[in-house]
């Protein structure tokens, strides 16, 4: 019964999301008044088959990560999100865990920044959401590389051009920020596991953690070496959402500059051929 209730709720919520509000075209013949299953799957980062099995009651135990992704994709309110967790047989995340909920108001703000590369990270620097232009600019991340700290110490790296000094300052700031986050959410198991893995696998991270490295993320100009449009120098600002402990990373170009032209070209070309 729980799976049937979950499936019915997902179908109902899917029908209530207007495709144009999430960046999908509304033209053509659409059987569903809201999102198609394929569109929900794309927004949530899961397979169409899994969405189908959830709606038909053939999948019964979605993980908390899947539930959170579905809540974001469906633009659920805090009450709807809590109800989705309950239907999935899970307890909604409490105040002792790193928040991963993007409120509808923040989502609406992001929807209006289509011409600006924007990504949202939680307090542990795990990417929760990136708009298509951010993905086109920086590339698409998967698995552990979704966490910016992991990526910079152990992962595939980034397209951002660094000097040894700037890389060292960034890593010190990330470790210090992660330490502050750990002090706020000492009961978060995923955060503890992330820190443990970083300390075990990266001698540099462990040294910075033990030494009590200090530093903060600050606004900066960054050069991104893009494989298709060349070097783009942009201003990077990180905004913190009060009360939700989210970080919104925004890249902007100086108006009228060559960098603004390259960014506009990237927006026209889109993500299909540029996220490799």
C-alpha cells in the first residue's frame, strides 16, 4: 500500500509541475498536463525506468538521496517534501544533518538566471543543483566528484586555472569551511564519512585538518580553460542562503568584454557538445 501511495503521489506532483517553469518546451502534443516521466528523471538525475517502477509500485525502498532529488525536481514545499519522505518509509532529515533542501523561492530565483552560470552546494560543498550554463562552463560531475572538496583533493580536478598559491589557498579555505560545517552537524554520518575518507586518502588534506588551517571563500576572478570556447575570465561570487546553509555560486562576466562574448557563445551552443 505504501508503494502504491508513493506512486500516486509522484504522479500527482508530476502533473502539477508546468514544463516551462523547469526549462522544458511546452509546444507539441503532450499527453501529461505536467512533466513527462523522462523529464522528471532528467531533473532528478535518475533513470526513467526507476521513475516508472516507483510510480507503478514496483520499487519500494528509494534511498534518501533519491527522495531528496525527487523533492527538488518536483519543486515541493517543505511540507510536501516531508510527506514524500514519509511515503518512502524514511524520516525527513533533521536539524542535525547538513541541509540539502532547495526551497521553492530559491529555485525560482535560479530559474531567472538562465543566462548566468549558477550552482547550489550544501554546507559540505556537495553540488545539489547546477543550471545548464554552469554545466556547460565547468563540466558535469558524477559520484564523489560532486563534492568540490573531494574533487580538488582526490578527484579529476576542474577547468579553473590555478597557480600553486591559489590552489593552496583554495584547499585551505575548503578544509577550514568543512571543519566549521562538521562542528555544526556533528551527527551527520555522510559528513563524517567524507572527512574520514579525505583524511585517509589525502595526506595534504589530513595535514591541513590537523594543523587547524584557516581560510574563507572570497569573491575572486577566475579563469576557466574551456575545451571549446577557450579561456574565459569571470567573477565568482558565493552567496549564502540564510537559515538554509546553502551556497550559491555565481559566475558573471564584465559587460562588453570578450569574456562576456565567449559566455554568450557558450549559452547559445548549449550543453550537448560542451560537457565532455
